[in-house]
């Protein structure tokens, strides 16, 4: 798996899922179910962001280049939380 796929494309699924849920018609899932799905995505991505931040801090000593890739993943994984609190909330 190349670096782009591992550190950017896979974490970008979470913000895409939140945006997809935002544009999903209410009749498809209902308001409550859409909100619960969005909450699940936000909690999962935020927890994963904490994990990737720890990995970034641990990798900083051994391999600074790998640490920056983990930090990019962390920033991407925080986007669902920012989107739900900010413009989509």
C-alpha cells in the first residue's frame, strides 16, 4: 500500500461519510438515524485521530518523515468533528 493510500485516502473516508450523511435525504434513514450515524462516524474518527497523534509523537524520534504522514492523517481524521460542530451542525 503506498503512502498516499495509507495516510490520506483511508482517513479521508470519515469526512466523506459525514458529508454523504449530510446530503442523504431524510426519508432514506430518518433524522434520528442520520444523527446517530454521524455521531458514530465522529466518535470513531476522533478516537482514531487520538491514536494517530500518539503514533506521530512516537515516530517523531525515530523517523520524522513518517511522523509528518501520521500528523496529516490526524488532521484529516479531525475533519468530521470540525464539520459537525461547525458548518454542517
